[in-house]
C-alpha cells in the first residue's frame, strides 16, 4: 500500500481532526487510500507554529510528547489534487492541495518514513488495515 510521511501534529490532524487538505509543492495523480506515516522529527518551534495554526481553526492539538512519531497511524483516501493561489482553511497558498477524505485510525505500526509516496509491504498491514 502507498504511504506518505507527514510531520506531527499535521499527521494527527489528518487522522483525528478532519484535516482534509495536505499541502505539497508537487501534485499527486494517485487516487485511493494511502497510509499516513507520522514523521519521527518535529522541533518544538514547528510544533508550536502548527499548534497555533490549528487553534485558529478551533482544533486543540495534543501535547507533542503524546503524539505518535515514527509510526504509521492511519489511512486516508486521496480524492483529488489542485494548485491553489490562495489559502483556505487547511490549505496554504502557492501549494498543491491534496484533497483527503475518509480518515481512519489504525493501531500504530513502527516504520521508517521516506520522501514522497512510498510502498509499505502488505504483510506488515495484515489484520491492521481493512
């Protein structure tokens, strides 16, 4: 199955806070389910900036030490992609907005992330992803 590494707390927001846009500088042509891998690294500064942004949308983010990192935490469906000149709720200007739907949490699976979309062996997901 395809996977994408997303830094925390953004990975958490995709799975638990209905973050339905993922901002990237590159488009995605794939449509369907992808795994969300919570990246291992997150600086306190990055976390505080993301926390402030989420709070502006009415979303309370868990403390950094409570967020899974270095693990696959859920599945979401990619349903579209478009370039946007302007910001909109979760979307940032001058970015490709990956439109996401149907987020589902899974029992976290420790895994090493990668850049871009990457494949996770199906046998690792047996009994965890429906």
